[in-house]
């Protein structure tokens, strides 16, 4: 009975490098079948041994540390691999040859497909060679040959893409080699394969970029690329373009800046699709826009049907008017004069034109006004720049904006910086424009309906700087009446006193000098010092102050220290109880009425109630008062009302009661008709009382008081915020409730019901809501329906949403986040 050999179990061992003692089976004698002899090796013994039963752990083997390679070492390694792939034969490079396996570092390098990818994707110096770039452009339709030090466009570009050998150029005696050492390896690997895409897979060339080279001349065969849409040849040394360059009728973007061009081909102004043309920083001396259309009809007809490629060549269809689609034209830094520009045939759709650094006014002086008038009649012109150009006020006659037809009616930027033009000359020339004219230069785009004029040396400022200067000048004596003002618009400079001017908190503090600690100390010292009597009545000073229930002299409020006539602002100083003296600085020897003893911030010339409407309504300015500032008046938290008058301050628009310590309720004092020394006091709710007393109120500042959520009911907020024609209410715009004790916003949440299903409410005028530094535990999502421009919620106790929601995107981001929670 014959014994059939059974298959042995496979023993898995760690992959180790081949040893000199191990022998592999000969490929000429296959070890398969029952009759084949068994081949025993020392690496796989017949019976299990102790070494196999107890193999040494893999983790005990010493690991070879991998040191990071530098950039130079990586480049050297890649170049060595390329040379090795070129010199190795096909038999040695096969995967099955043991000798070939020893030439690579790891299994990844032994992969033939990986080696092929490495050879194809490792261009010299980090980019493909010129030849490889040209070949690859057949598949993508775009080629970039920038910064290659090329003396001309390579002839291989025409040979590979068009199958045409261009004529030799006079400026180039011999073209440099466009191949690299890697191209030989690539071509050897492509043996037996199709080179490049098939004719039906290739794409027409749409983009050519060859900037930052040394190109002097362009081959006239460039016109055979009839599908070109973008040509970028800036920063070369081109002196002249061939006439056939204008045959690229599909061209939309052309950049020939920073060259040495002296003239342009005449037919280039008949390109039908060109929209962007940059020919700045050249030596051009003329712009003949109408040159292609000045010949005979036969010449135009011949140009319209010209074929540059024989029977199968493209038919060139030119435009019937100069550059009919051109919108951006940059001809700055040339030698153009106004007389050398064919301004009678300017492109009709021109929206941005740059004639900076050109001697426009040289030669015929009468041509410069005609040139500006031709530009002013362009219906789409929005940006005109003539910075550092030779141009003056004579180019802008006083009859420019009053001539028949429209003039610059869509212009938004007029840059005449560092020219001979002056502000006075431009103001008279542009006085009839419909736009608002500003002479302030900011980093932002001018809004619609505003023309920004730049004259002289440009000083770029932020928008908030201009707004602060405009507000400061509007509050100065006499207002902004000069037309030379740099803030705001020319059309509104003369009527600033009649327009509404809103002051921010920081502006009020700046006017009072309270932005620094030293200024605040001086203000407290000035309020502490007693007023100096103008005529001395007696030799001594009274030891007891005058009764503060009524003002000692109602004329004291008209003092310029309190009332500012140009802005119609009344600011009463802080009024608090006398400060307690420190024990160590107190002396019994000093009299209590001594001037050196501090009396807090009490001003005895003023009434003590926080809101003394009896004293204010008796002044001559009461009917025109617009701003009333009563900050930090905590001595007598009450409001005094007269008994007869109903309308106390009909024009009051801004009321500041910050830091007064008001709660939800306030005591109201009315002078008694009888001779009682103590006037009666009533308790009223604060917000409804202020709503009834001041119908024209637009800004209410109740920051740093003791208001709670109980005072923010829906009815009270609605009557305060919404406009009401029946009660002559204009509607509140700014409500500041910072630093109070507000814990919830149920009242505002109820108000948002009126915005459900409505984008806007006509009576809603509120723009700013300041709820910082309160105790709000939850921010209702319904607040996202409110159309607010400023919504401040910092310093509260809620955690959702997080701070980054409004810190990144501001009020809009916060409101959008809240509206998203509703959905």
C-alpha cells in the first residue's frame, strides 16, 4: 500500500531578508506533484524545534530609527531614482528578479506602478519641463510658461498643438532646449503607447500665460490659435506685436503691461469680445480707437471675411465699432496725451478707465476739456483714475455739469491725486451732479449715489474717523457751513444744523473730558468747589447752604458751564451726598464750613432732585432743548413736576439718566399750592412716566440703575418704543439698559409677536438695544425677529449662545443664530 504524502502545515514566520545559507527551489525543476522530491531547507526544519516552539518576540528586535531627511537629501534621492530607472534594463527592473528586489529600499519602491508614477510625477525643480508642459496643455486647454527665461514662445507650441512650424524670428537666433533629462525616461516608457491624447480628445488652447520672461517678438502664427480667450504676456520685453495678433477674435482678457510697446496693431481695437485690456507701463503714444474703421468699405469687408488658414482656416469676424464689450481699460504710465487719444470713439461700455501717469495736458490745451467731456458722456463709467497725470482745473470747465445731456451720472470714484487739480475748481465744475460728493478717502467702497473725489495727497482714513469728525464739526459753533468740509456730503454741509445729530456715549464723555481718570478727578473737584459769586454781597460767606428744594436762581442753568447753545444740550453735574471723611484726615479743629472740607459732588447752585423739571421748564431754552444729560445724580431720587404746564420739554430727543440709582418705581414731587414746607410725593412707574413726559424722545439711557424685569412689561415697552401719531410720538431708536438687574426678557419676547408673518412693522423705530452686564439667564430665540442694527448682550449669565457667535459676526450673526433656533 503506497503512502500518499500529506501536506505539511504552513509555519508563518516574520519576513526576513534573504540569507546566504538559504536556498530557493530552481525554477527549472518545479516542486509540484507526488513524484517530485521534497526540498528541505535549514530555515524550515522537518520537525518542530525549540526555536519554532518558542520564537523570540518581535518587539525585542531593535528598531532602526528613522531620521527625517532634509530637502536637499530628498531631491538627491529622487534624482538617483530617476537615473537608476533610466540605466536599469527591463530584466533587472522586473519584480520577479531577486537582483532587482535588492536595488530598492522597501516593498513600496519595488512596486513597478509606483515607480512609474514617481517617474511621471517628479518634474525637475518642482515643475514640468517646457516640452512636457506643452504636451500636457493638449489635454487641459491651458498653458503656463511663466518665469522660464524664454526669448520667445517655443516653436514646439505650434508644432505640437497645430502641426505647424513657425517662421524663424529675427530677434532669436537659436531657441534654447526645452527638454529635460527626465523627458528621455518618459519617452522610453511611452514606447508602444500612444503619445499624448488622441485627436478627438485634445482641447483647443484657451489660455496662454508667458509672463516674466525675456520675450521680444511674437510669431505671426499666433493667430492660428483661434480659440484663445486669455493672453497674459506682461513683464516681458515686447516691442511690437504682429498684425495677425488682432485675428484672435475670441479674446476676452489681454495683459501686455510692463513691456516696451510703442504702438498697437490697428485691428486690435476691432476685437468683438475683449472685456479687459491692460497695456500699462509701456511707451505708447497714441490710442487710435477708430483706426480700423477709417478705411474704405472694401477694406472693411476684406477684414471681416479674412481667412488666415486657407480653406479650412477660421473666418475672422471683426466688430463694427471700437471694442464694443470693453469694460476695463488700463493705459497708465505711458506717453499718451489727450490729443493722441481718439476720445470721439471711446468704447461705449467702459466702466473703469485708468489714465494715471500720462502727460494728458501736453500739446494742444483745448483737447483736454474735450477729452474729459467725452469721458463724462459714457453711461457706464464708474471709476476714472488720473493720478499723477498732467491735468489741472482747466480740464474741468465750470459748464461741465451744466451742459446738455448727462455728466458722470454713474461715476463713483474720481481719482485726481497729486495733480494740478484743486478742490475749488472741481466743486464749481461738479456742482450740477446728482451724486453726493465727498472728498474723504476711506478703505471702503463708496455707497451708491456718492461720488468720491481724491485731490492732492491721499490720506486714507477709516469710516468711523470721518463720522466722528463730522459729528464734532456739526456740534461746533455755527455748524458745518463751509463747502470745504471734509466730512459728509457736499449737498448736506450747509444744512447740518437742521438735521438730526445723534451723540454716542463716548462723544458726551469726550466733550466733558471724562475719558481719562485725571479728567474725571478734575470734574469731581469742579463739582465739589462752591460757585464763585460774581458781586460780593457781604464780607463773609454764608455758613449754611441755600435751600435746595428750589433753585436759588433759575438763571444759573443758562450758564455755559451747563447749557451748550449750538447743540441745545443741558448737562447737570453729578449730585450726591457729601462724602465721609477718613478718620485720620479728620480734625476737630477745622470748622465744618471750611472750604477745605470736601462736600462730595454737591452743587448748591442747582436743584437736588434727579430730574428737576420745575427748574428746567422755567428756562428760556425749555421749548427747544434737545439733549438732557443727568448722570450720577443720586442725592434725591425724585422727579419734580410743575402743576400747570402739560408739555414741559416738547423737543427733547435724548435723555441720559445713567448711574442715578432709579428702580422700577420713582417718587414724583409736585410743589404744593399751600404754604406747606414739604411738598407731597407720589410713586409712579418709571418707564410709563418718561413715555408721557417726553413724546419726542429718540434716545433713552438708563444704564447702571436698579431696574428689574418687572418694569419691562409689553404694554410699557410698546408705548415707549413704538411711534404713535395720535400722541405725537416719534418712536424710540436707542434704548440702553446696561448694568441693571434684569433677569428675563419676557416683555421683549411678547413684543416679537407683532413680527410673526411680517418683515417689518411701520411703527417700530428701535435700532439699538443694549442689555450688557445684567442677570439674563436665557436669551429667547424670538428676539431674532427684531430688526435691530446693534444688539449688545455681553456680561450676562446665559451660556447659550456662546460668545463667539456675536464676536465673529456681530449683531447680524447673533440675530441669525436666534432665528435659526426658531426654525
